[in-house]
C-alpha cells in the first residue's frame, strides 16, 4: 500500500478575535440575507418526516469514503484553529479504504453520498453554513458541509474535529476487517492509536452555536487548542481517562488525569449550554416570538447565566415583564424613535384614556422607560462594558447574621458561623472554602449574603451610556432626555445589577464546588493508593462500649479465620485480655487494626497498655488506627451479604477494617466513594459532579494498579476502565465455566466484551504467568492421548484442527491460546509486535521479563543508542516506547503503590496533657481541605496545619503537586503551635514530609 502524506507543521491560529462579541455580530449579519434562516433551526427529530429519509438510512452505514474526502479538503484550505504538528505515529489513524471495503462498495457509497449532497443542497439548512467559521470563504465551508456525514447542520466544532483527524501511514491499519466491527490490535505493529469511527465527531450541541467549542474550551481550561481538539475526539470515541492518560499521552500533551477530568467537565458544561439553547430556540419558535436579533443573542450564549438573562422575557408567565406589557401596548415604536429621531416623537399622540397603561402621559413615559431599560440590559456591548468595568473595581461579597435566624435556628448552629456574621471580602481574593461556608449559612437561613458594587461603577456606567452607546442620534428635548436618564438608572438597578450579582455568585460557587470536588478526588486517590500490607495475619477491631468490641482475624489471603466479641470497657478488661492473647497466639497474629469510631481512644489505650507490659510475649504486637468511614454502610449492603453470608453485620465491619490495611484498594472500592469521608463540604456541592469525579478516580486507581483476572473479585473488576457491572459479571461467569484465562485474547470471547471494551481494559488486566504455566503443564499431561493436531501461528496462538463436520460454537472456538508473557505487563496488546521488535534489538527473550538480566540489557542498549533514536527506528513515539521499557523491566509482582505510605504502626499512646507548645511530633494526614491539613498525632483529636503553613519548600520534589497539598495516609513531622483545650483544637506547623 502506498503511504499517505504526512501533515504539514503549521502554526496554531485563533479562530475568535479579541473582540469576539463584535465578530459574532458581524458573523451573524453576514447571513441576514438568508430567507430560510428560521427553518434551519427545526428540531433534528423532525428530519425523519422527510420522504427521502430512507436514502439517508441506506447510506448511513457507508460513511468511509466521506472521511477520506473530508481529510483532503481540510488539508487544502481549512482556516481558523488548526492542529499542532505531532509525530505521525501518534496521530489518530485514518484507515485506508482498500483495507476495509472493496472497490464496488466504495463506488456505491460515493454515489449514495453524491445523491445525499444533492438533496441537502436544497434543504433550508444549507445557507446556515455561511456563519460557522470566522475568516473562511463561503464556498470552502459549503463544500465541506456537503461532504458532512449526517443530515444535521455542522458547526465550527465539526470542522475542528475533522481537522484533528489527519492522515497517517497506511501501516496504521488495524486489520483487513472494518474496525467499526472488530479491532484486531495484534496486527497494529507500531502500537499506534486505532481509527476513530466516522461518526465520532458528530456533536449536535455544537452545531447550532456561534462559537467554536474547541476555542472556548481552550480559553476556559488554559490548554492549547490542538490538545482540546484531540481530547474531544478521544471522548467522542468513548475512550476512558485511564486509557487516554496511559496509552494516548502524545495526543493530550502528557496531561494528568486531574487535568483531563477538568477538561471533560468543562466540555460537558458547554454541551449542556448548547443543548439548552437549542431547546429554548425551539420553544420560542413554536410560540412565534423568534426574531433575528434574539436568535443571534441566544447563539452567542456560553453560560447558563447569559442564557437565562436573554430568555427570561420569553418565559411563559401570567403577566410577562414590564417591557413585554409596554410592547403589547404599542410603545416600542416610541422608544426607538426617542433614540433615532427624538424630534419627531410626540408622546401625547399615544394617549388613549380608555386603555390601561395608555391613559396618561405619565403612563406613556413609564412604558417607554421600561422598554428602553430592557433594550439596554439585553445589549451585548453594554453588558461587556459593565463587566469589564467591574473587573477593575473593588467588588465585595458581604455576609451578616440574618434577622430571623435566632428564632428558627439552633443557637449551636449559629455559633458555627461566627466568622461570617460580619464578613466582607473582595471577590477576587475570597477563598473557596469561605464561599462554601457562606452558601451553607445562607441555605440554613443563618446568614444574609449580598454582593456590593460601588456607586462609582454605576455613575461611570450611566455616563458612558448617555455619552456613547445610548446617546440619541439627534437633538432631544429635556423631557425626553429625562426619560432616557431614568431608563438607564432603572435598567442598572432593576436588571443589570441583579444579573451581575447572579453571575458573580454563580462563578464563585461553581469554582468553589469544582475545587472541593477535585480536593475530594485527590484525597480519595491518596487513600486508595495506600501501600498495602500483604503477607500478614491481621486482627481487626471495631470498637464499642455497650455492645462490645468486635474482633475478626483474617489470613494473609484475606480469608476469615475467626470472629468474636470482647467487652473491654465494662469492667471485664482483664478477663478479656486472656481471650485476646490466646487468639493472637493461636493464629500467630502480631498486628492489630483498630477502627477510629466510637470508643477508639479507649480501645487504643487498652492495647497500648498491654503492649507496654509485654503481655503478648513472645509476640511483638503492634497496632494502627484506620478510618472506619463507610464500614457500617458496607456491612449491611447486598455485596457484603453475598461475600460474607450468615455473618453478623457488626462482625463484617471488623473484617472490613482489617482488610483496609491488608489491601486498601480492594476493600475501599466496595464502598460508595462519598461515604469514605475525606472531602470538604461534600454535601453542599453538586452530587452529580461529585459522583462522576469520584467514580472516575476509583476507575483510575484500580486501572493503574491493575488486577489479576484469574483471582480478582467482581467488585474490583467492574472498576477497570472499559468494564462495568454486567461485563465484570460476564467475565466471572466465563471464568467459572471455562476455567482461568490463559491470555488476554480470551477476553474477546466473553459476552458483551466488544472491540472497544477490549481496547480500553486489556492493558490494565494482568495474567500471572507462573499460575498459567502450572495449569498448562497439568493440561498437557492430561491431554497427552488427544488426537488433535496443534499448529502454532506466528502470533503465539495454537490452532487445533478438529474433526470436520462438527458445528463450531462461539464460546468454544477451535483455538487454544498459548500463554503470552507480555500479558503480565502494562504493555497494551496493540504494542505487542513493537515490543517483540524491541526485544530482538536488545537480544532479550520473553522469559527474561522483569529479571535483572533484562534490566541490564535495556539499560546498556539505551545508553548506547538513546530512547529518541530507538523510537524512530521502531516507528513509534517515546511515551509508547517508555511503556514498553517499563513493562519489560518491572518484576512480575511490581506494585507502584509501594511508593506511597503505609499505615503508622504504634506501640504506645500520647495524651493531650503531654503536649506542649513547641513539641515536635510525627503524625499521619487524616484529611486535606482547602483551608488546611488535618493530622492525627495520636492524642485522640486531630491537629490542623493551616494551609498558609504548607509551602512548596517544605514538600519533597516527589510530593510537590498542583495543589501543594498532602493526601490522607502520608506521614509528616509537625510542631505544636497552639493548644486550645476547651475547644479541643490543636494548631500545627509542618516541618517536613517523611
């Protein structure tokens, strides 16, 4: 096959000029000549009513030629935002037509597409294409639109997404079958991204807006446009964040998972705004109130606040707005005449004594004033001016104690907000946690909140309106100028000021909620990635008073060995000590795990006292404290009942507490993330955003750690990227029915696990080779008398020829897959061939994976040739090659969680009375918030390190993060700054991270 041309290196341009609003106005005015503009905005669901729709349905599956033609058209003359040059091996690969369709199918598809273009050229939506791209020639846009892959109106976003998709070498083809049906990653020798489906970039929401979603996304996230374009394409193709972060680094410029989640959330917000705008347009059109000016204003909306402001007068209501009522009385002509030709205006001519609202001259002036105020408040240039004016002035947010709060609210709750009962702060300097606290107080009716805009802003705004934007074009009499002055004052006070307050508060709240959710996600990741403590027998203790302390002893493999209940705090402590000692000796258990719930402090003191007396000799017993958040909820869940049938829920909590130390990730994924309790104001933020973020963090952690497919639980498996509850259940059922998985290829036989799911999950699933080798040796001995003839294929697949005439089934295909040592690594199957070529370069074998010999060979070869030159020889990229190097070098039992902190094991206890100002202690981070870090220093209450004391200089290089934050589980050295015994508060200073 001939190779396709590589795309040229071009400079990133900006599609939207600095004065984007004026450009949008010019852009919209360019299409005013279109007679059928309104019909372009008919709902997409009405398209099937067209009698020619069956032609579209027939051509829908055959969109391949269109993709190629689009690419060629874009490379010729597409303007606006363009994609930054990347190595050809990292681009989103386009598959040549020869690999998937024969010639006859291609010709037929082209004919169908031609007919479709002819039909679409006659549709009312065709003229709309003129206003979709700034600076593009109309005929170029029209040509591109005629080659679009759907009957829906495209947008600048679809142009961009087409531009993101550039041609690559034909070696990127994944198989001779259509990748839309089956992805054969083993035939992609260069380990490059597979082709996107043809309809992946078809996003209806962006198709109807006057702004480019890529450009807006870039501005809001501060990420380059070419990266944003690639991210949109990747998400449109249902790629997961773990897969993108690990195996598509080149396309996202090495962004981490947190940044990627932030971009995803912003993208969803923009799409939601576009979707709501579309619904509003349809609704207003149905009511017959749509005008060209209103349509342009709606299409310019980028936020919900802007949309609410523009669409508010057109909401169905009993009376409508004051301006609407004045317009219904026929006063709009008078208002426009006052601005354009005030000398011709005679308000007395509008008086109608029998009509309410027109009976007196005062009523006429009031109606005109309301219409002018509405025009001013809806004008884009006016709103831009007042917003820019506010950016340079001191705008403050103020909170005070509500007058009725003392009557309806508990005094204890009021005391919690004493810091905000007379609070004022510049909106540019206020902290996120302060916004969340103020909002909570306002929701509880304890605080009253307002935004204060100084009078100077209003005065300058009114002066600008009179002298510039709303100055009458000709001389106006004093009484008319008075009406104009009153209109501007009324517009600011009644319409613009409330709008600005809503915008400021909505922006502050949105930013605070996002940061709170991101902080929760960072804490959760740190907790999930706590270093496991394998190979130990553990005793879990769920403390309690009246109902006793629940005990559970688990084996190194997490099996329940014994459960019991002891009453340590009811005067039977000495008697119960004998039972505890006997259990520890019988099961050779020297580690006690205590939950941090009720009676934790007393239980800790009990065990510390026995350990100090050497009561458990000859065992050297240590203990640690772990969070039991969510354990009670899990103990009564269906999952716990299925896993531990017949066991009392209280004892299940003790088992969960012990397992949280043995394998924190495997145990904590069983609990809904928001119940783990490492967040801040998690009940006050958007629960949808919180759930989506935390679920994504769990998926990221489980995927990056990886799971052994033959021993992992269903609960853990469902959190792997690309899998869900049903797919995980099908995998477990297949494993129980057919035995353990021999290699990753067998995953394709599982019901419901298609090519896309396999692509997403394959790199995160491990297969233990020692276990498989033993299994295969036993199988070979038992099958020695078999009459089957085995032939080994180059891909390592042992194909067996069975008796002819026997019907083949999907579940029992006549292919016996041999073990592949690469299946125990983080290398993705799409890169197996390039990994084999790399092994041939260094002279290594698959048997040496993870051994010192392999590490030495790789090290010496890289020192001699260099990773960049080697990547060029292998026709791949450095990130892809680095994954291969890591996968071949890491031992079979490698777990990157060893870089994180283990639980803090102790033998003694410290009391609050033992503390003094200046005392230096070591502790463990319990929780991280936006205002400080809570640290457990072993005195029963957590100390707080104010966020101002957490500086970059005090963090090691490996601990420096975006937030300068510390996560739960990390060990720190702190100094006591202040002790407030009545309020049980300890203030700490961070010395260093251990």
